[in-house]
């Protein structure tokens, strides 16, 4: 698989051999794709740490920041700001730049080039410096942010974080997002072993693992499981350092693969705006580097394969079923499949009505009324009247005959 992937995903120009961390853009077909589509018309919601919106990489981004955050880090009852200029904004800023950065760097340096620079990005901060502390104080902070993002019109939810266990509020918010046709993109997690964090375990979400430039799984992130779906660039990726916001560095992690996948989906969806979210998920899984247009899952380490921007752009997703192929009907699936599928169409059977109230009097118009036809009724009444008259005459005659002289009674 790796040999075949190399010829499709890696363009191998001379500049791709540099170590500036932009291989995710140059070697994957994204640079060529920007000649025809840049993500316009698609809205991506990023729910993450605070963000520094004043960095040059985001100077041209269509960015909307929800203030305040959905986190009360110090427990004083007042939500923290959604923006920051210290290191706690490093992660959120990196995710947004990887999705919609314009490539304008600091002091003439190459910046972070986003996969979908013309996409609209909605940012929601739900954690401060310590994700555990914030999550503990406001367990429904993520749920509130997800609900707000869906209400604000997000097409894609980028949830590049992981934690052990999900609250009922979290599951309810994710359920409604998926039911609404929003694509939920999550990282497989960190470390090695089975996928075990949330929201990677959410039924119907796109769960992403990471690969290197040479199309190998990132060392230290060899996660696996039946819920792992696709792989994307996640090693030595360029980000702006939050230490001083003036220098760049390369980092690794599945959160980078998550943002890259969200950007790739926005880029392809912009080229096929008539497609639904379910059809875009179908296209993502069918048109991987090793895909041939069918839903062929490789294994629990690679899922359906490495995401291919080029193949998604070349293929019309509206030819695929409008069904989320990642929803599984299993007893332990959360949310359950029955809660994620669209509500059934209302039946067309007529609703019974009460019996009509009898008309107390004769009709006042010439309109037809319910009941026997008038002519047969009139004829019937006439026959009954004639019969009664004849009977009465006969009875009188019989009485006269019975009382006549000489007749035996």
C-alpha cells in the first residue's frame, strides 16, 4: 500500500524536500487544488483552546470568534476570554491556521498555509491552559459550544481534542449535530493502543490517525480500532510558535491530522456545493489514496486509507448515497444508531373523524344531502299510503260481511 500511495500522494518536486514543515501543502496536491477551489462557501467550526487572531497567518482569514469562551477555568462564575496572546492560544491558533491560514508569515518567513483559505471559520474556546481543570468545572462546556456551532451554520465540526468519557450533554450535542448532517472530525487520540478517547468513539464521527511524509504511521501514534476511519499528515507540520508568536516550528500529533482532514473536506465540498454532508463522508472514505470508489476498509490501523484531496475533487459526491456510512448499529454504540438516523416520514393514512351530527331539519337549499335518493323514497311512501288505504277498505268490507245476517262468524 505504501508504495502505491507514494506515487499518488507525493508529487516529489525539489522544494518538497525542504524541512520547513509545509510538505502537508506541497506534497499532497493541495497547492494544485487551490488553482480551482479554496473552500469558499463552506463553514468550519473549530472548538479548541483560545486563539490569537492577530497573527499574520490569519490576517486574511474569514474568522468569527465567539466571545466569551465556554470555560470557567478559575471557577469564579465568569467565562474566560476566547482570545489570548500567551501560549494557551497555541493549539487553537494552529488548528485554525492549518484550516484557513493564508500563508503570510512573520517578518517575511513562510507562514502556515491553510487547506481551505477561503472557508468561513467559526472559533469557540472551551478550555484554557489546563484542559482537565476547565472540563471539570464546566462539563457541559463542549456541549454548549457544539450546540452553538450547529446553530451558527457549521458544515464541519473540528474537535481536535480527547478526554476519557463523555457526559450525557456531550453525547446529546454530538447526536444533534450528526442528525443535522454536520460532519464531525476528531483525532484518534495520542499514544499507542486501541482508540479509547472521546470524541473519537462517537458513532458517526470521522476519526483520523496520522501519517508521515513517507506514508507511514507516525511513531508513537499507532492507534487502532474498528472506529478508526482515515489517515492524514501529522508529523513535522509547520505551526507558529506561541512562545513569542514570531518564529515557526514543526510539531507532530493527530490533532494536526484532524485539522488537515477538516480543511480537505471543506476544499472538496466547495468544489461540489450541491453535495450533502453524508455524501462528502462517502467521498472521503471511497476516494482515499488506495481507494477505488468503493467503501473498502483496509484494517484497524489505516481505516479506509490516506485522505486524497485530488481524488475527492475529481469525483462527483452526489452519485453516492445520502447516508452516513460511519453510523454503526451496535448495542454499545454511542449515540445509538436509532438516535442518529433521520426521523421517519409522516404516514399518509387519513385521520379518522367524528360522525357528522344529524341535521335537525329539512335542507334549506337544493344541494344533495346524505341518505336515500328522494325519488325512490317518495315512491315508497306513496305505495305505503295506497296499501294502507286498500287495507282499510278491505277490513271495512270484511267487517260488514262478518256482521251481515245469516253469516257464520
